[in-house]
C-alpha cells in the first residue's frame, strides 16, 4: 500500500506570501515550476488549502496569466497561464467551482467582469470598489477569466428556446462601442443556431465578450467571458472588408460554440486538444456554411488546408492530429490540430450518418 501523497501545485513567477492548511501556517518548498508540501505536513483526510501570492501583471510580457494591456488588466490562461496567477493543480481534468472577488481603483478600473454570474458589487474606502462573481458549474482553470479597466459595453439580450432571458455585453474601450454591431449580431445568430441545430442552450444569465488590444490568440472561450483580439470584434462599414466581417462572424461563433464543446465538456488532458478544437472548428464551419453557403465555405476550407496544413504535413513540423508528446504546450495550436482535426470530425460524421 502507498502512503499519503505530497501536495504538489503548479506555479510560475509567483511570490508566496503565506500558506495555511486548515488554518495552520505551513511552509512549502517553492521552486520555479510550483510548490510541494510533504505528506507528513498534511491531514490524513480532507483539508482546506489557502495561500496568498503576489504577481506583477505590468511586468508580465508573456501575455499569459494576468497581464496589462494599455492600462487594462486581462487574463489568458489556456493552456497553462493560470499557474502564473496562483498555485494550483493546473490541468484540464481538474474541475472546480470558482467564486471570484475583484477589487480595484474605481476611476482606473470602473468595470470588473469575470466568469459566471454577478453576485455582488460595492464601494470600498480610498476610492476603490469590488465585484464578486460565481460560476455555478465546475470548470478547469484554463477557462478562468478576469478583466479590469476603463471599458464601455454594447448591450443586447437573447431569449433562449426555454424562454430564459440572457444579457449580452461586448466590452470595448470608450469610442469603439459603435463598432460592435456585427459582432453582437453574429453572437445572437450563433446562439440560435446552436439551439436549433444541436439543442444546446446557453446555461448562464450573462454572456460577455471583451476586446483586448494585446492578445496572443485570435480569441479565447473563457466560460461566459470570452476575450478577443480587438481585430476580431470591431468593424465599421467605412473601413471593414467583407473578409473582416466573415472572420468576426466565424470567430465569434467558434468561441461561443466552445460553451459546450470544450467548456462544459472539456479535455481529459492536452493530448485531447483536437477533440475540443477540431470539433468546434467543424461546428463553426457548419454554421458559416448555413450563413454564407456550404459550397463557398468548403472552397475556403480546402484553400486554407492546401496553403497551411498540407505544408505542415510535408515539413519538419509534421505531427498527428493527436500528438503523443510535446516539448512546449503552446506549440500544440496548429493547423493540423484545428483544421485537419475538423476534417476528421467531418469524416466521422459522414461515416455514421444514415
């Protein structure tokens, strides 16, 4: 028989200020990739771990974890960014319910969104305020999101198939609120399409999108609070091309469709990335086909495969749709995993369809 295991938590670029187990102070061993507390220092049964950490978002130029983008605090936690926020078992199969409290200066950061539903807000001394959020459903840490900054919202609402009213908000910097109309329209059409096509109804009271200037991906599907590179949210008829509108529609839909294929039903480990990304790309392709014509969409998909994915398969970066090993997880996000993964989903659909 094996004895109790050590407590091992992931963490990078963190300063541990204090830690307790069931209220008793403990001193774990902290290294560059996390901390470890010997089993001898832990109770034999369940216990409560608490820790207080300090981070420096302004110095975080990796754009992972919590960082600053032109005076706005924002997060990017997929794949392993959450370990730059606090010590945690940062794996996609570790599911937990999150309750978040954000405190900030009222003038610098009047808007404080996070995942889930709003629970409480209020004023604090010295010109500060707070907001509390709770997600009633369990999720992995990579879907955690937080934003704090001077933002304005483009608001709308959506009535689900069961008659629930869902508030919709797109947060942008002041002056950009007039460029959100098409993104909001795309979101509402995606929500309706997922209900009518797959019976998937949105399951929170609020859905938010935040446009971020400095973002190292196109967008991220954080549960209830999607973060987007501003390029894929903002558009005006005076400057946007047809391609801009097409990308906004497809990417907004893709991140929304992750609500079920990737968020509520997520990966066991990162080797299953194609099962959430390939499947969701296939879903957004079907949506775009219904919106713009399946023949046109199929031509676009094949052109992209030939120009990007075929080259990947024929070069030194060739890898299976589901790789068996990796050196750096962020290198997993490839055309093979996404687009070839979508082709395999399409093949399976053809095989099992009546």
